C-alpha cells in the first residue's frame, strides 16, 4: 500500500520546537541539535587534523557514507561502512598525502525531515588540501546504539586548485590594453586567431558541441586550458534542433542552467528544443569557446610515452588539419549509436521504417496508421505527436515503464533543491550530489510513493488498458532508473492520458515477429496495419560511438554509465580505461556539476598535480 503524501520538510532549527517536538517520529531528539552538530564537526575536524582514522570513523554511523570527489584521490569514490572508510583513509596514508585540513562550518546547521523515517541535521562546510580548496556537506542522524549524533552521509569535493583559480569577479580580465600599441589587434581578430589555433595546439580536444561539450569547454576555458571543440553539425545547437519537432525538455528550468550563465527570469519552465539550440549557440559565443563546426575525425592515434594524440580533422571548407592534444573528451551524449533492431522481412515493408533519432514529425501522416515501438520518453512524445497530427497510432510496450507526471513528479523530486526561490544552483548541486547514489534506492522509495499517490488517477487509467507499470529498482523510481539504465521511464506530459483513453492504442508484452508489405506482425499472431513504424528502441553504450570515431584506440575504454560497486557512475567523469580519453554526458544538471570536476582533474594533470 502506498503511503499518503508526506509532511513538508522542516526548514530550520529556528522552528524546531514549534514544528517538530510534537511529532512522534522525532520526539526523541535532544533539543539542541545545532549545538550537537557543531560539537560533532569540531571533534571530527580535530581528528582529521590529527590524521587519526580510528577516531574519524567513530564519528560515522555503522552504515554511514563518505563520498569524496578528487579531495583524497583523483577519482570519484563513495565509501560505505566504517571499515571501508577506514581502509580507504589508511590506504597510501591518504590523510597525510592529501593534506586534508582547515575545516570550517559554512552557515548554520539545519534540521530537515527528509521523509517519515529520516530526519537529520545538515550543513555545508569548507576545507582545503595541499593543492585545492573544497566544499563539503554532512547529514547527521542519531545512532541507534548510543543515541549520539553521527554522520549518515559526509561529502568532500574540491572546488578550485590553489594557484590556478578561475579569473572571475575582482580578478576578471581587463579586456583591453590601454596605451599605444602598434601591434594592437581587435578583439574580433584575436578571437578568430585563437579559435583557429594558428601556430598553436589545443591541450584538450572535445568531440561534440552539445550541452556536455559546451559545459566542460567553458570550465576548461576558465581554467586557461587551451581547448578545441569539434562537431559534425552545421551550427551549435543543431543536436537539439534536428530532433523531432515538438520536443520540449522534460526537466524544469531551475534544473537546467549551464555553468556561469543562468537562464533569465522570464525563461519558460520547460524549454522547447529549438529555443534551447539557440541558447546553446549564444552560450558558445558568450563563453568564447573555440569551436569548429562541420568537422569530423578521420584518424586518431595515441602515443603513450608522450601522452599525446595525433588527430586528423576533416573540416568543410578547410584543408585537413592534424592536431596533437593531450586529452580527448568524448562529449557525444552518455548514450552511443542508435539501437536499431533488425526484423524478419522488414525489407518488404512498403511503409516508412526509421529510428526515433531519424524522425522529425508526424505532420505528413494525417489519416494514416503509425506504430511506435518503445515506451519511454521518446516513444511517448512521438506517439503523442502522431495523435495530434491526426494519425491512427499504436504504441508498443514490450516490458514495463516507470511513469511519473512532469507537473507532480518533478515538483516532489526536486523539492527544496531545484524550484522557484530555491537555493543557489551550486548549493543545490552539492546537496543533491552529496547523497550517495546507492542511498537514493532507500530515500526515493518514499518519494516514489508520494508521486504515485498524486498520479494515482493516471496510473490507474494506464493499468486498466493493460499498460505495465514499474516503480524502479526496489520501488525507488526515476533517479535510480536513470543512473542504472539511462532510461526505462516516461515523464508524462500528456501521452499517458491519451493511452488511458485509448486515443493512442496500446500493444503490450509482445515482440515483433516479422513485417508484411503493409503491416507489423507480433509473436502472438496479431497484425497491425502501418504506414510508418518508428523504433524508439534507445541507444547502445557510449563506447560504441567512441570506437566509431576513434577506432581501435577506444576499445580500451570501459562501458559508460551504470553504477559500479560503490555506486559511482562507471566510465564517465573519471578514468575511462584509456589514459587519454574522458567521457562527458548526461542531462543539463549532471553536465553542469560534473564538468567542473572533470575540468579540475584535467587542469591538475596539465599542471603536474595529478598523474596522467
């Protein structure tokens, strides 16, 4: 049985007595959690300064987590349970080698009821290492054994490298050299020369100028790392413009800001694809990114001793160019090549058969029959478009799908983080990312239940027509599905109601057996007439695109995406398996956060602070 909607989070310790003490869930909590949190933090800081791993881990719950991004190692790590945390700290004497120190609280500890089972005290803090300054975030809960406040989650992540800080605010560029200068060049001419890398080599080559490439390119630019982006499209933003016509982002505006330049306050909550493409183009110009459009790689080889690539680039309207970057960042999206199944007798089908990546509009199929194979975001969006364009459309659901409404689901999922009048985006990103990914499987069971109660009429309507619904891994919903599968869900913007009302027909639980000249035949013998069949069947692993572009060099890469044993995303934002390749991808929020971490790691390698 799904729970009723949960009470809102408790906003502050200032309201602790009036809002919480009468609640049976938290009546056992002492009346000074803020003081307790400060004492805990001071004691932990002293233990870290003393490099005493035994005392440090005594500040954690038995099932506590320490998530560290580049502070104690040049990797993304999540350590779970006291023995694992202690072993990590003791390995290579990390506390001494990193110089982790100078911990200071940032702001006031806050009491938050996350759900009916989890109430904790949380706070930001700052720290430094030998080479970096960072921010952290902790969540303290009462221990079941001794009742003491201890860490359920503890996050540390670097924010800047000492001596290599971004030039912003009071250290921003002047923009002009005053005085007489007979060699003076205009800003426009200087930009053109820099963009072309005349008599220069880029340190980093980024393949792809979508959100991933733009974000990490902007980050590297602010760290003074010479970076070139290339893209096969005609214009920046075409990766969105060329998708199906009625595509609108399913994530809200507060979640989707790019680094440094936020959307203006009048920007719509949900962004149409062409508007986003134009924003990307403006962003690239604003951030002065060096981009070669209509460019592809014809060959790429890596020399391990010198840590240099030799890359030949074919660029429309220009002679081929050979460059020698130290790093390649593959920013072609966290998915790979389209997953296009082959069916028996599809060659005799007289209608149109295509993958969703090749489909733009159902406008020319009014009064005709359309079949959409696949029941996640793209499949639903395309089926809804066919219906709105006047086609007779059937959507094929082969397994099950997690469904949540955009209006209710995202509001609950991002509550307190990404919303109007929410915290600063950088703070929200750290609060979200400080939660270990495996812990989402516990926390989001309650969130998923709350969303499902709000969406109950829609979900009941879908199930009545035979639509198969799941609630993700262990009932944890959207986030864990996204991190583990990269799909398997639909954020409902209208198609669910059409399916429930049978305005979009449903074929559930059967695979395509074969095609005829005019129809699709399923393994149960059912036949559906079709003038067009769109395969919304997803994409292969990102590694397939890497191999296609870079050849055999990329075979050394790990598979990209999915969670490793610690709960960290595999092969992306970190070691790829090849010393000269990094992978960058994901939604706008993920690339905003992780582009900074990847850029800092690359800068550290360039400056000799981190191993190649």
